C-alpha cells in the first residue's frame, strides 16, 4: 500500500502517529455506516484501532467479547477495499461458525447500500453456498482457518489481491486447534505489504509468537477506558454447584483448552483427589504436595522444567519457586484462604510482557469472597455461569470437525481410495441408533488422543526407568496449544519479534 493514502478515511491526519479518533472525524461514508448501525459514538476499541488500520500499521489489540472490536476493523476494511474489483481483498479469520456469522451480519449492516460483498466460510456444512459467494465477487471473506485452507488448496479461493488480514479472537483460534492450518494459510498470503491486525482477549506467549509470524513490527495495545498500557491477564470466576465441583472444572477445561496450567488447591488431600480425577478423564496431569516422596517430586519437577507437563495440581506451599514456561492459565479450584495468595497465584501467568487467564471455580456463597478480593486489589473480574451441555457439545464438535477435516486434507489419492471400503459401514453406523455408541466411542478416542495425549516421552525419562535411550523426533505441538519455538521437520521457525507497547 502506498504512503500517499495512509490517512485515508480520517479527515484530520495524526501529527505524530495514530491517535484516538471520534465519530465526527470519520469521512462521510464511514459516518453513514455508523448511522446504519445506530452508533452515536465510537467504542474505545474502535477509537483506538481504526486510526492504526487506516494508516496501514500492524497492531495487536487486547479486547474482550462485546467490546465493539468488530466495527473496529470492519470500518477500515470498508474504506480500504476497492469495490470495483470483485476479488477477495480482506480476510477475517475467526475461531467458530457463530462468530463468522456474527461478523458477516454486522458487515451486511455496515455495508448496506454499497457494492461490498461478503463470503462466510466455515466447516461442517456444504461448499456450494460458499463457492457461489466467491463467484459472486466477494471482496471480504470471513471464515474459520480450516475451511479457508480447504478452499485455498482447491484453488476455489485466491488471496493474490489481499490488502487486509484480521485475526479475531486469536487466543480462541489457538485453543480450537487451528494453529497448523494457520501456518499453511500463511503460504498463500501475498509477499507484498498488507495491513494485519490481531484482536484477542489475552496475549499469552503462544499468541505473541503467532503474531510474530504474520504481523510486521506490531504495536501492542491494551484498552482500559482511554488509557493504553501493557496487556494484563484476564480474571474470571465461574459460579458452579457445590457438589461435584471436579466435574465443573473438567467442563471449564474442555471449553478453555489451555496449553498449560497450574491448578491451585488449599489442601494436599484435594490436590491428590483432583489429580486422580483429571488423569481418569484422560488429561496429562500430575500433583505436587508436601506428601509427595522426594523421588516422585523430582520426577514431576523434571517434567515441569522441560515444559512437558500440561496440568500441575499443587498447593500454594508446594508450588513456591516453580516457574512453568509459557504458562497460559492459572486455575483456582478453591479460593485462597489468604486474599494475598490470589495475587501470588495469578502472578504465575502473564509474565514477560505477555498475558494469561486466571480462572477461579467458586460456589455461590464463595463469589462474595472473590468480589472482595477484586475490590481490594482493584482487579477487574468477570463472572461467568458454568457452560451448559449444549455449549460444550458445540465447542467440541467444532474442534473435532476441524481436526478431522485437517486430517482428511492430508490424505493422498491412494489413502482416499483405500478408505472407500469402509464407506458402506460408515453409512450404516450413522443411520443406526443402536450403533451410535460405536461412532461416539471412535470420535471420543480420536479427540482424546489428539488433544489430550501427554507429550512424547523423552529419552531422559527412558534412561531413568532403566531402558536404553533411543533418539526420538521432536514431538509435534499439541493441536490447540499454539505454536512452539522448537523447529519442526528440520526447519527452524522464524524468530518472532516481541511487539512494541504503547
């Protein structure tokens, strides 16, 4: 993009770089779009992000759901797209079909009366409507990474004329297991300069590394009113039933799908019980408490130091001095007995300029204690209700659909021909209510083995157990856990640049 229109869409150019903008400063066509949406003023995230995107600067913006971030990138897209060209010029990647539909609906409202057309693309449905949208000359494409990659591989979508790339809810995209697909999409993005931005509720190390692969010298912004500061951790507490609290935690873990976490308990008995429950549910978990024998403690600590343990269940005392690399989440299975312990627990994530998520699991009566801690330490805490069966089923369905579609894409013609011998059986199983348990079991096994399998055992562990050491390949990153800094397939990863903060 040329520099002569870097302030296009802004009536008053910023003197020393982008500054906040108000609705009255927008050009007439953007004002008209805001009027169609019923906006009388810009939300803080819009006032901050619009000038950056209009000036062609890459940016990472910490923004929560419902903050108005969608309008923050749709308005600049509306200004930057050449409506006379019926080719894809803007791509918005989102984690779920619900968000894809939500973004497209808002785009239709803002773009009403213009020649700008939108294509909505997601998996689990047929291709015909999506192909029709492409053939109709959609300039804006909104979709999930897996189905976008499908179209790119089939040459039904071209990004040769791309001007803007948006990652919406980047942290959730990683938790859905889309990282491998996103890396493959990168190969189809034009080499020339495009404006890229990333919107995310949190910026854990995995998201920052992802930004380093797609964004050029990005500015990292976190919005709190009209102030900009380095990203903070997100603080959440779930209200759960007092009984079967461990089942509630499992449900939350399934929704969040964290790359790694410490789960704090107040007593060593609870630590042991919860660790056993998580293992029985198929999670890579281990415990740390004062009851643990020294040899067992050293083995757990060795896994922690290598970053080879996903969930560590521990008491406050046992976890002192432990530093888990790239820790994305801290769970508090029980609120701390000492309010000051909350700060120490929460401080385990969101280090080195990144941010994380702190989740507390509380019964109805315990929420007042959390609210008191929030007031005392001036922490913004979000209260959430426990996800229901329908929400959980939707999330795991989208996740496994993305994983299975990705696996199918990797099959060659011989493998596709070979698997046809099972097509009649698959059809019969799908139509028989009596055989539903078999299909359900196969899906559950694949999901657990793909998303919740423990890391590949390293040679050092084998030596400890008395077996001869054998060289092993570097394990691939667990789907949904985001990128790792280790090389893959013998090729070093490009170094990610740490974003500047404003």
